[in-house]
């Protein structure tokens, strides 16, 4: 994947992906499989998969999008998580451990960020107009 270099005031700034490529950050527990808390890691190896998640994420991967799992599981659970993802057949580019727990996430970034809450069905995304919070100008 070739990133597009950008300049501002004659200086290089963070590169961006081409417009047709999305950079997906996907939670694991409660999003691609049953919700398993870190306090019960013995359940992680046998977590029941959400089949639509596997189909949709692997399709997005095959279309050239970047798939990174971003989970509240700790580094102590990395090997078990990588094995589970491999055993279930997930295609992905990266795995970030230690996402803050508790929800109510508010992501602030200098790049475009879109958030989609998983509510029980993993399908292709559709466009919908919504109200969002933004910084006052």
C-alpha cells in the first residue's frame, strides 16, 4: 500500500492513504465474537465467532483495505489472541492491544475519523446523515 506524501509550508507532514482505501480499527470482544472480559482469559481461546464479521472483514481485506484489530485485551493475551484470529481465519494487518476499557470513546485526531458502533450485525457500511460533535471554530 503506497501512502500519499503531503506537504505543508514546505515541510513533510503525516502521509495519508489513497481515498479509496479505508483504515479499519476493529474491536474483538463483543464485535467479532462473543464478549469476553479480560478477567476471564480462559474463555478467549474458545470465543464464539460472529460469522458475518469474518466474511465482511475478510472481504474488506481482499478489497485492499487495512484491517487492524484494536482490543482491550492486554499484552499477556497477545499470543492467545493471534492464535484465535488465525484459527478462525481472520485476515488482518495489525493487532493493537491495551485499548482503554469502558467505552464512551471520543477519538481526537488530525486525520479524518469515522466511528461505527457495532449493534449485532456485521455488514457492509452504508452512508447516513447524523449529528456529530466537533471543535468550535
